[in-house]
C-alpha cells in the first residue's frame, strides 16, 4: 500500500484518522501499531514476520547489552545485532546480485552455474534496517537508554508514515515522542499536517507522474538513433520525476506524522539549487546523508585523519556504499562512485574554483552533473547508460519532437518549483507552506486548508483517470 493510491487515500487513511482522533490518548499507540502492521501486511504479508523477528531479536539483545558491565560483552551484543540485521539485508537484497555475477564468472571458465531461486525484496527493508542499526548503535554509545517497553520499540520500527521510504529517523529523535507527542492535538496541527501531506501528494501525482511518463517514453527509444535534444529532454524529465517522487513521499510522511503529533525530520532542501555536489548532498536525502556520516564516515575516521588521501578514500567508500544501498546492481555502484569522484575533486580544488565563479554559472553546472549521474541511476545496463550519455553530447540535433503540450507544461512547472527558492518570493512561499508555525493564525489556516483541499482533489482525479502511478523508491 502506497500513499498515492485510492485504497490508502479513500479507505485506510480516513478510517484510521477517525479512529485515532476518537480514541482516548492512552490507546492511540496501540491503534497506531496495529494499523502499521496492517499497512505493511497488506502489500507484503509474508515479510511482516521479517520485521517482527528483527524487532524481537534487537529488543532482547540491546537490553542485555545495556545491562552488561563488560565492554567485551557489550561489543559482542552490538556486533551480533548488526550482523543479524545486515545479514538479512544482504540475503534479501544482494544475494541475487552476487549469484548472477558469480554465475557470469563461472560461465567464462565453463563451470556449471549455481542454481538459485530469485528472492523478492521485502518492502522498505533498506530503511528499517538502517533505523534498527541506529537504535543499537545509539544505545551502545549511550546516546539514549534502551526502550524498556517492547511495543513502543516496535512502534518506532514499524511506524507506517515512514516505514516504506523514510525519512530515516534516529531512535533518539523519535523515542520521546512515543509517550509525549511533539505537536499538540489540535486543529491547527492537523491542518498544517494535512497541508504538508497534500503538497507532497500533488508533487508526486501531478508532477512526478507526468514527468515520469515522458521519461519512460523517451527511455524506450532506440539509443543508437536518439538525438541530443531528445536525450536531454528524457533525462531532464527523469530528474524532475525522481525528485518530486521521493520528496513528495517525504512530505506526505512528514505531514502524516504532524497530523498524529509526531515531528519527522526534513529529507530535502531544494537540492537542485545547489552550487556544488558537496552542497547537493547536504540537501538531497538528508536523513540518509546523516546516517552515512554518523554510522559509516565517522567510524572510518571522517575528517580526523592525518593523511588527506585517507580522507578522500573515506568519502569514496561512503558513496560507494550509498550507491550499493540504493540497489543491487552495477549501475547503482557506478552512480555512487560518480558522486564520490566529484566530492573528492571538490575537496581537492573544485570548491575553490566554484567560489570565484558566479552562482548563475555554478548552479546550472552542478545541475547538469547531477542529471548525467541520474542516467546511470535510471538505466540498469551500463552499456546502454554509457550510450545514452554519448547521445547527450552527440552532434545529432534533429529528431521528431515527442513531447506534448501537456507534458511540456508539467516539465516547466516542475522546473519552476525546483528552483523557486532562489528568489525572495519563492523563499517566502516555502516558509509559508513548508514551515508553518505551531500557532497558526485563522487566516493562514484557511489558506492552507483551501490549498490542501484543492491539491487533494486534483491528485485524486489524476490517480483515478490514469493508470500510471509508479513509486521509484518503493523497491529500495
């Protein structure tokens, strides 16, 4: 079940919210937990037991770890817990990739390939595995005491607004909200939450889906004969699709959380307005970047290394891991290495070059670098992706125009909203709609409610009239 489906919008969500608001406060966590289990089980009934298994194992191991006075045993419990969680992730997400590459190698030597069943990836496993590791690591580091109540810990892991595709929430950011909500139980916060949810829904359904339709159309062409302008149009459409698809989902998760009283961390901050790849990764998938920094980059030594080459290697390793986290395929690994390469050369000298160049030059330059990277994210075959990149810079400028006036409208609209924050008016609009105060004025509530209702109805109409409603990060 995804947020941008009729089933969720017209059946699950209204029924859940009515029950949630009518119940006394002391019963709401129980309803939220049961609803989250149902939400996940609807789309992946077999894999709900994987989450339940890991929550039981980690809950017990962390309690033992915290109670132990021996540093050796504490570390042993930590290693065992992380090994269980990463082991499940490796098994479900990467075993197919490993066997396929092993068989390709064996075939070169005339060896019989290894027989292997094709495993289905549990929905959201990449996200909730990382959250499980944050809990274990934070308790080990004594950032936060362990959760004594098993059901409260399970709610942290399976909380449905962020279960499928994040944002990735660290345990200490969420723990206190389980028993004492961050936002008050009033109409102002419900309106603010619904506004954020509706904006996210509109971004995903109205912008991402329409841009995605054009991207799929162009990516289905023969890359050998595609012209340079059409190739650029195709990757521009995908660049808009992936941003509004993923950021829209994050907005919906944040909005749902606020409607329920929870504060969920921001995940995007106008990333396409970045003036360097370093800045881009401070603005894109913020919670993943924070996770990688705290649980991989810093343990590797981070910036506190004596050799600059070790620093560059740490950066490169982190982004190789980031690429592999996104998918078990060589194109994702290359995409991670691609971004790692630019981060390293920016540390070496490119940031100094950017500082003396005007923003009107560095911003589009960075945007083009990101767009070219998305080619390898979108096209799984490395050979096809390389061919597509070559067509971006080909001298073939003639081809028929595949874009309709409606598609062109949505591409332009997506571009406007991607870069609107570079203007003062755009920043004011962002603040008005994305950063509503806890105490909203009556007039502001009315505006947010009207805009939310309009976007919600338009999105519902679009979903009902179109069978094209993919969600890119659903498979991660």
